[in-house]
C-alpha cells in the first residue's frame, strides 16, 4: 500500500479507509482500518535568465532570479560559480527555504584574471524531486583592463 494524493496543488492531511471484506465460516466480516496521510507539495526551482552574457570588466555585477514554481518549499543545498565569477550569500534576497510561489534575486560578480572572453557556470543544488535538482546557467564575460 502506498499514499499518492491526486489533488494537484492541494497539500495537507488526507483521511480514508481501507475496507477488508472476508468470509469467515460462511459469515461475511467487514473490517475497516482508518488511514491518514499528509500530502506535501513538490518544489520546483527555475533559474532565469537562462544565462548571463553582458558582464564586462572587473567588478561587473549582474542579477539573476530563482523562482519556486512548485507547491512545496525549495531548500538550496549549495550554490556557487566557477572560474572568474563569484556568487556571494551577502548579495541575495533569498531566504532558505524559498516558499512555494516565491522568487528572489541573487547577484554574481565578474572578476576576470585575463583580458579576453571568459566563460563559466553558476550552479544550484536543491531538494527538487525531479531531474532538475542540479541546475546551472552559463556565465559569459569579457575581461577588460
């Protein structure tokens, strides 16, 4: 037996009964077992825009958005960036967890170590229960003196 609530978007306690009918010595016996379960929401994290491509020069900062389009809270396990890009918990409006239906902004800064086109990735690992529990976006910037 498993619990799988059918009401999409509806969370909270559910009740029901398991009815067992059996024949005991030619007598029909009916057993009723009460059941309860708690329907929890499903978190869904969306990063936008799909990538950041207009960062020029040292110290450039750009905003990105994290939206929870699901019915349960999104808990960010870890996030960060690679290469010449840095994300800081100081520059964010995000609480953790991000409530269902909420969104927040965070900022990534560009600190190139060379004068040329640089590319890296921003990544977010969360508790979403689908193949998107690990999300990333491409970061592109041009280092200038």
